[in-house]
C-alpha cells in the first residue's frame, strides 16, 4: 500500500553530516541518517505509527531519552542501540556531549506491522507486542539486518520484497513477542528474556528495578513473572537483584579504592551497615575482610 510517514519532530543542536538516504516500501519507510549532536542538543519525536531506531554505534554515554514531557533528570535513561517506540508514544532526547552517530529509522504503518506479525503469533499477541516499547543494547543480528537494509536503501539493486523481508525480520527480532511455551506455574523464562532483564539491570548503575519494571521488560504480568522467574533462577526477582548488587560491590572492592561506605551509597544501600550485613549473608564475609583476602591473594 502507498505510505507516507507522518511524524512531529523538533530538534535543536543536531546537524546532518551527509545526504539522507531513504526508500519507501509497502506500508513502511526506511531512512538512514549520518548526523552529529552538540552537547545540550535535544529532540522531540511523536509518530502516529510504530517506529524503530537502530544505531550503528554506542550512543548510551552521549544521548539520554525519556517519554515524560518536561522530564526531570531522574526520568532520563541512556539511549540504547535499538529501540521500538509504539504508535503515539512521545520521545524526548538530550545530548550530554558532542557525538557523531548513524542510525536507521523505520516507520511502519500500524496495519502493515500487524500483517507482519498476526499470521504467526495471532492478532491478540501481535497487538500486545505492538503496544510494548522495547530498548536493547545488545543488538546482535538486528544490527546485521539493519546494515543489509541500509545497503539496499542506499543503492537499490533488488526487488522491493527483499527490503520488506529485512524490515519484517527486524520487527520480529526486536519486538517483545511472548513465548507461548512459557506457562504459568510450570514455565521458565527464555534466555532471550533473561538477556533483556540483565541488559535492563545493567543500564541502572545500582541494578535496582521494581518487580513491575522487570515484568514489563519481558512483557509479562507481575504475578506471572514472579512465578516463572523463581522457577528459572531459583530466586525471587529481588533476591536476584540483591545478588547482582553484591557482585557489583565485589568488583568495586577489588578494582577501586572506594570505601565500603562510598560503595554502599553508590549501590543504593541504606548505609555501610546495610551493605555489610547483606554482603556477609551472600558472600560469607564482611566487605572489609573480603577485600583484605583479595589483597593478600
């Protein structure tokens, strides 16, 4: 079907470094950008259709994003290598430093995306996946697919169905489509779901997420998630996070001169005593004793 994407867009401090490459296909538009943002540059984006952005370099130290209007600093989070923005969801971005970047924008008509997904996963699951935002840092095969699509957008050489199939693969590879093999009471999280959780936890310096946030990351209800998470890891979500925070504390003890109190503050523990008690419960020794043994060893 003929498709012209429509997006409200405002940017400041961002300049294009090379001619923009684009190609319209059946129900979708592929656009490739090379650009540079200055420190303090910002942008606002709102589309009536779903949108995918794949970056070809790591932008997380330089670009932050939020979906909250006038978002306070605490509401911003690092921009990841690939994001899926559902239809009608606004996005604000802010550059913390000068950075050159390249990315592929995919604008897909809602009905076209539904046609990609529904035959395989069903209309209900497809609509649910289309409503859930996705942010991933480990792009893996998605980057390879995006690179092939950029080559075709820049120098068209094949039938349009080739580009459309690449877009379909990116969509199905990125969106959070529930695994029907995961059943309440006797199921387990897939490795892909665990990878999403680990990436989301790592994006938070102190690895602290609510159970609701963890469940939303893998597209499950909170109660269902808590059940299958325990069966997958042998721990509750909060026990798992606590273990990762203690692991971070061990890295800081071994690799830095930070005091135990400083480490406790950085990892969101109430105080040094709280970290010491938790550390001893999990590791079997106090942080100070563990550090001394590492130094002797």
